[in-house]
C-alpha cells in the first residue's frame, strides 16, 4: 500500500513540473552528489565556516582572556566543549551520504543519471520505484533534484551543509544547529558582560599579570593566551560591537531554525511534510476548473434575465407549431400554439 502523508499526498511522489511553455526547462545534473564535499561547493557553506572561525578567534583569543581569573578557565572549558562538539557533528552531517540504502548499494556515482522521460512516467518515484536511480526506494524516500539521488527519510536539502538532510544524518544536523545556537548564546553573554564591566569597573577586565607592565589605561592586550598584541580602546570596542552584531544575527537565524525543528519533532513531521501541508492548505483544489472569461460588452443584453413561464403542456414536435416572441421587459410574452393560445405576463 502506498504511504500517504497527512495531506493525502504520496510522500514518494515528486510533483510534476509545470508545462514547458510556462517554465524554463532545466536539464538534470549529469552526476549524483556523494555528500557535502562534492563539487560544486555552495557559498552558504563558506559563510558558515567563516562565521565559525571568526567566532572561535574572537572568543578564545580576545574576549575570554578579559574575564576574571576564576571565570577564565571555566569559560574555556565550557565554550571549548560546545565549539568542539559543534565542529564534530557538523563535519559528520556534511560527510554522511544520506542516500537510500538501495541507492548506495547500486549507484556508481561516477556514472551519469539517466534522463527522466515524462512522456512515459508522471512522477520520478512511482510505486516506490525511482525511474532515475532505477532502484526500489524506501517508503519515505524522495529524489532530491540538487543531489540527484533518492534520500532515505528525506527532510530537506541544506545549503549550509551543501548536503541533503535525511534519516541517516538528521540528528547530526539537529545537534549541529542546537550546539551552534548554544555556542552563540555563550558568546553573547561574554560580550555583554565585558561591555557592561567596561563602563562599570574596567579594572575587572585587566586582571592578567601582563597588565602590571602597562601604565596606560587606554591600552589593551589581545591574544593573551598566545602572544600579547597591544591595541587602543577604540579598536577593542569596535571588535566587540561587530562580534556582538554578528552573534545576534546568527542567534536569530539559528534560534528560529532550532524552534522550527523542535516543533517538527513534536509533531513527528519532516520539513518536506510541513511544506506539502502548507502548499495543500493554500491550494486545496489544484485541479479546480478555471473561471469562464468575462463576456465582452454587447455579447448579451444589459437587461436582467427573465424567468419565462412555459406552458404546463409543451407542444409535441411535428404536430403543433411552437413560437416564442420576446418583447421588452414588463411587457407580455405570448406563446402561440395551435390550439390553444396562452399568454403570460412578467412583472
């Protein structure tokens, strides 16, 4: 029995494309992607790595050394653990091949995927058989057009990972999002403490023994853990403000994504199920007939339509002559028959 999703739509089916005269026809990718490291790499993937490296450098190299001596080591352990955990699960989510089991057993990623012929098949996957991968896919599999392969338990294609998210790597993806949100939240707390302490009691930020050799209160040391770099106050404040803005923007996006997936988990849904449900609610009757075009002026009379009263006994064809004459509104309408002659009046 075909598996149906909550909207009554087969989750194995890929919706047919629009007609060729309405949309531009795109050729399928010649090869299937193995994982997130397969070319071409996405620009979002580079942005995620740049953000991670930037946050790591400013957190462990600049701001944690400003903390008091008793807090410094605790912050290094906690934040170091969160950042390392995120790095590990993020790499696993990228590296795992989320393809369906039968696809991974049969598919040779060096061979091109056959072209899909819509003249023979309406959907890519029908009766759990994929006409592109040429294998029997699992019930919750979907053929991803970006990776050009069937993904087991398809959730969505993540541009930040440059990989599909499915049953095999979903929890690594979820842990990556959750750990990133926790890490960014920790960075925001540290930055807020430093900014507040700078205006309340800046000496609390200069507890490192190296500050005893610095007489100017306008000089700060960066990268105390490796090699101290003396800079002026405006530079430190500028770095703190930019890092805080980047952290806030990242936390808003990650927090929204984390809450969304917590909602999906509570409803036992995938992202694909949610999108299909939303699309179905917006357009519950896709096959609804189109409205008739408006008639041009002059095609029909402008007067109101009239409910003509017909005789109780209609004339028989061939034995009686039947004539209907239509007059102006509020006038009589006469139906002539032989015999008899009957007149009705409207209004």
